[in-house]
């Protein structure tokens, strides 16, 4: 499997993957709201200064997604991270999150945020293991239970790692 930028040709596969994963976890599909941006990838991301990547298998089939969208001064949001069942458990999720952190930091963002649902237990555990902390109420409250963030400033990351080691 490898990660590459999404293309217009990936739209149908991305929409299908997201629908399947949402259904698997009994989360709502919202094509008129939260999920509408998927119908216009990669433009819905690139036009707003973000990125949208896909994970593809050896046959170039889309098996995962991840997006980054700027949301404010120095802040970027990790969005639409989904992996089909066969792509989970082998470290791809960690690779995607680390890629998002590295990319956001390289461009100069100071903070990476995300929102997620409690039912996505493995994802929540992954985010926490990588230094994300709960930072308040989720804005997509109909679906999301957590708003999490990580500082991209190296000094802050070192402090967080030290604090976690003392707990």
C-alpha cells in the first residue's frame, strides 16, 4: 500500500469507502452536509489551501483517505481519515497521522485539530498515543464526541511527551 494525492478519478471510490466505513460503525452518511466535500475532491480541499490523499493497494484500489484543511490562524484540521477493514492494524493509520503532522508542521501550522466519534475506539487510541489531547466540545456534535488537538511546535511536543512519561 502507498499514499498519494487524490485525483478527480478517485471520487467515486472515496465516496464508496467513506460510506462503507460509516455504515460499519453505524455512523450517519451526510451527503448534503459533512460529507458533501467528498463529491468535489480534490478541489474542495486544494481550493481552501488543504490536501486530500488516498491510500491505494497494489491494484491501485482506494483503501484509505485523509484530508487536511486550514481552519484558522496557524491551525489546520485533520479530516476524513478512513481505512477499510483490510487496511487496518498494520500501521497505516499511524503513517497517515504522522504524514499529516509532518506536512502541517512543514508548511508552518502551529496546531493540528480533529474531531472524532467514541465508537472509533482504535482511532481515538491512536490519536492519544501520538500526543493528541481532548480540547473541548466537538462542533459536529451530532456525530462527534471528541475534539482533539496536538501542538506542532517542537518545544510543546517535548513537554507533552515528558508529562505523559510521568503519569
